C-alpha cells in the first residue's frame, strides 16, 4: 500500500506526491491530518481552517470517485503525528509514504520525526517539491549560495526556469471502482474539534473554481495589472492567494496559464504580464528565504541588528489598529475589511503594516500574528516576508527613512474614497474632498462618531527614523 500525505497541497492536478504514488500498480490511499491545537498555536485563522477543510471535503469526494480512499486523523499537535502516522501505516499495511515537502521549521521537524518513526517499521519516504516552481536550493548565486536579495534572485530564477523548464503533473486516472465518502459535516469528532464547518460563500472551494478565477484574471485584467493592482476599489488582482496558500492550485499552474495566455514567458517590466509574474517570483523568494534562514519561522528578524529596536507593545494602540479605530480612514477601512472578510488587498497590507510599525512603533510580530489569525490566505513565508519588509527588518526592506504616509496613500490609491466609504460606514455620506481627512467635515456637522487621528503622522515618522538611526550609533 502507498500512502499520500496531503498537507498544503489539496489538489489532484500538479501534485507531484500524488502523481508519483499513483505511478505503479500498488493500491493507493491518501491522508489528511487535522491538528486543532497546533493550528491554534500557529494562529491559523478560523476562516482559513473552514476553507481548508471544505477543500478537504471536496478532495475526499474526488479521490473517492477515483477509487482512492482519503483517511482523516485527528492529532492535536505535531509532536503526536509520528506515532499516529506509524499506527495508521501498520493498520493499513503501508510500505511507502509520499508527500510534498514542507518548508516551515515546525513542519520540517515533524517530517523528520515521521521519517525516523516510519524507518523503524521499514516504511520508505518519498518527498517532492510541490510548493515552488523551482525548489529551494536550485536558484543560487555564482558562488553557489542562496540569494538574500530579491532582484538578483528574480533574474537568476528566470534564467533557471528558461534552462530547466517545468512539468505540470496530470491528475491521476481512476484506480478502481468509486468509493463512498462521508462528508466532514457528518463526522462528530471533526465538528467537536473545530466548531462550525460552514465555509464562507465568498470563497468557493475546488480546483475548478481556482482555475476559473485565474483564467478570468488572465483574460480580463493581467495586461492592466501594473496600472490597476494598487487600487482596492478596482477588481485588478487575481484574488487566488487563498487557493495558492491551501495548495488548491500550484504556482507552476499559474506560470503555465500565464504563458498560455500571452504566448510567451515575460522576462522584463517592459513586457505585458511581467508585473504579475514578478509577484509570483516574490512568493518564491520568501519561501526560499525561509529554507535558507529557519529562524524566520521563529519570530527573529532577517536583519539581526534590528532585534534591538525599542518597539512598543501598547495593547490599547494595538487594539485600535486591529479594530479599525485609528482615525486614518484608509487604515481603518482596510482593517475592517480584513476582520469582516478574511482578506486584504496587497497595497492595503503594506499601508496598515507601515502604520502599525512606523506610526505606532508597535512590534511587527504583533501585526504578523494578527494577520495570520484573520487571513484566509495566511502563509508563513509570504506573511513574514511582507511584515518584515514593511517594518524595515527584512530582506529588501525599504530604507528605514521611507515611511508610508497613510493620508497620501489613501488619496493616491482610493482617490474618490470608494473603498473607504464601503467599510467605514461612519463616512458613507462624506464628500470625496474630505474623505481622507474627515475632521473638518465632521466638526461642521457636529459629529463625533469617527475618531480623531490617534497619532500625528509627521511626528511619528520622525520617531520611527530616530529608532533606526539609533542602531547605527
């Protein structure tokens, strides 16, 4: 018996572990492990848990239709996984385990422990790259080291891709008669572990849905992506990040679809489609960094010297940011959108992260954890990379003296206040001329239902710069 252990790769197509497991004539089964306590420890958002489990349900049905049973194990923490997996292998007569590699430190330690435990009962492990277009360790400098700076990584990544190409693995063919599938909602122990399992209708699951969103974006918006991607009131982004994070679609499928749409693979900013491809390369870069520097998974800054920064841990200021009560409309709209939907536009992620770290001087770790606790597309590598970039502690971070002005960012990227008025209901009737600085208009109306700015940005900016300059002394 061959067992495929599914993790953040919840798909049939372009799943190397599943494809290789199904290459022979031996019986194949699949496994998904539910770890509620570990998920809570990792701050996994409830909306992401529900989305992921809805996809597990969908995938279980699809596998059953192919004659492949999907086993579910409830194992509270990673520490318990080796023994539980070894027990399942004994029970099912498993001789070979197939899985796509994890890159996060806790997951790597878990997988090493699993390998050791299974070796004791002669179960061999087969591990594949399922999370990156090019596996970590493949894109190297001239001296044979992994990159720590994005731009040369991007050039080397494109060159390596041209030299090697990549393969899209087909979904497996049926392996026997269809099998029954018991929906997760009918399994009491799943409900008890995770509560209500009803997924958010804004985020339908399934590989077909992920492909539909990707194809719609490539047909309608990719050519204008460089001009529209920063405006949250415009549908200018692909909105497939939740599907990438759960592995419902792979980054290789994204690159292949882009090439098919354009008829070529863009190589520079001068070519249409490159700006979006570059976002995929950023995703790759952060994942490669996580392998190169495991301490990024352990709340450590990329730039070690920035660990000495005197960050604030002010709980009241942090709560105001979390709840969208800062008095800066674009920040508040973004945070309220996140809290209500589990998703936030990328430009807004940069704006609110800069505000937390550079205006409120609150430690980026608090923001990183809060995002993970709310985002449907929570991904350690991308989330950590983005937060450290904004805070000035990470790879390719903006110079410490570059601080986003939340008012001018709002004026530039939501000029008419459409996004703000959607989420900050107190300002729903405010004229566009006042929407980014509403105090005068509110005063004229005699209203006090929206807070005054909690900090003076100009003063806060100077303080942020002083914090970083103090490291040079």
